[in-house]
C-alpha cells in the first residue's frame, strides 16, 4: 500500500521549520534523537494540514492543541520513564518521601502546638526524610532531564545550599547549638553562588528584553529577599529595607513581566503562572505576618519558651513605625 | 470507553508489526499508516509513539538511522535481527490475546459451541 502524504504537495520553508524547531528546543528536549523525531513529526502534520488549505499558523496551532494535553517536555519525561529504570525508581521515591515528609512535618507542628509528647522526634524524622531523601532524589531526577553542564553545577549548589538551610531551620527550631553557622553557610551558598549563577544561565538563554528583565527582577528580587531573611534572622540592621526592595522587585516587576512573557509564549494561563502567583501571595502574606502585631495570647502558644512574649509585640510595633517612616516620611 | 487506554498496551506490537512489513519507517509514517489501515479508527499521537519507539530502541529491538528530508532531520526506524524474532512473538501473543478477548466480550459465542 503506497502512502500518499500531503507533504509531497506542500513542504514547509526553512523559516517555518525553524519556528517549530525553536519551540521544541524551548521545551528542553535533550534526550538522544527525540528532538529530531518531534520536529519532523510536527512538520509532517502541519504539511498535511496545509494541504487542506489552512494557513501555517492555523495548522500549527491546531496540531499543538490536539496533542496539547501532553506538552513536549512531558513526552520526554514519558520516554525517560520508559527507558530508564533508575529514573523510575527516583520518581517513585520522590512521590513517596515527598508526601511522607510533608505529613510528618505537618503532624509535628500540630503536636508541638498542643505540647504532645514526641513532637520533636517526628519533626526531626520529617526533616531527615525531606532534606536527605526527597530533596536529593528530586534534584537527581531533574539532573537526568538535562545535559547542560552549567545546569548540573546549579543542581549541586542548590543541593548543598538547600540541605544546609533546611538543617539550619531544624537546628533553630530544636534549639540545638550551631544553627546560626549552618544557616549562614547555606545562605552564603544560595545567595552568593547559586542565585548569581542561575541569573547568568537565565541571561544566556534569554532572547528578548522582557526575558532579560524577568531574569534580573526575579532572581535579583529573590537574592534581596533571601538577604533580608538572613539579616532578620541574625538581627542585623537593614533587613526591613531589603525586604521592601525585594518585595517591590518580585511583586511589581517580576510578576507582571513573567505573566506577560508566559502568556505570549503559550497563549493561555499555564499551571506555572498560577503556581508563581500563589507563591507571591504566600510571600506577601508572610511579610504581612512578620509585620503585624501578634496578640499576646498567640505568642504564649507559639513561643512558650519565651519569658516575655511581649518582646515580639514591641519589636513588631517598632518595625512597623520604622517602615512607615521610611515609606511615607512625615505622615502620621 | 477511553480508546487510548485500550491502545496503550498494544502499541509496541502494532509498531513491531508495521516495521516487520516495511524495511524502514519514520514516526509520522507509522501513525499515517495505522490511521489508513484502520480506516481512521485508530489515531496515534506523537505523544504516544515516541516513548515506545525509544523504549524499543533501548531494548535493542529497533535501530535508527538519520537522513535529511524536506530540510530537516528524519529518523528512520527499522527492526534489528533480535527485533524480527521478537516481533513475530509479540504479534502471536497479541493475536492469542485478541481471540481470548473475543470470547469474553461475547458470551453467547462460547455457549453455542458447548450446547451443540
């Protein structure tokens, strides 16, 4: 049986092929010859639709929508999942330990609030599962999906920095000695090594001015926000100013640009846009929580070990008035 | 009934069968041919076939070669020696399975045989 494909009649020009190839590359398809497979396949389908009298844009959009439930990088994940046994194991480990550690941490928080015995054991176990099993497995799986060397060093940096930060928080919560130095080294790695390298990588792959602005404001904002958290934790001066600058960068520059760029790329609101917005809401809430007055009663529940919970109220009142003076000088 | 779920398990025998009858095929050609043979009843998407093709390649059942066609790289798939013998095994398995399915979905078919 001879197959008569429409591609014999209509063929795409080089510019059109390049459009499709660029989209496949943007999806970071790096697995052996999968990119060639997909580019040729999509081109063939578009050519067949062109034969029916559609325009290139129309045909391309229709085909991507038809296959669209599975995005291109999901196809790569499916392939990786089928051919790589270790990858399968890691993904399963991630799913299980991710859920287990979250459940344990949540449980520990409740137990601690109600002063039930054993809260600390559950908390430490949850942290160990999260930091030493889930986190490395997640990074390992991501590593498998990429072949770029820069991304690999990024992965190892965030692995070390992340574990140190998580350990630091644990030490702090458990009142173990050395929390400060552990957290400090984690922050140094994240702020001075990981984020600048990430910024460099993002700037390298940025194609438009908006993408560059997105990288600068997003990663710059993150760096400043992280610094403000660090300053705040160590009670260094300037934390509040840093927090305001970081928040402004993230919320009023990065967020609109990011939403615009993503909308332009995909033509719809994607899951990652919703995720970033949720994250922003969370950040804003956290900042607000830091700034509002926590009632005395709440303080005795949340910080039972403090002798004088009113310290926090005083500190917060002071913080708010200083922030107020900074933002709106001269106003009551 | 979700047709995609039914096709999923039979995908690799289908691909092996097509490759055993053609010297070499590229991905799009496979989907076109399946659509044509089945009168449009089975449409494979690229999201479905490439993971399977890569798995078959990893298992050493198919091999690939690249050629330039219409200004782009085209990857052709063909059976290896190991793939040829596996193909006939898998096709026989599928045939047996379909026969069994026929009996299950049509109970009358089975009963009439016994009553005669």
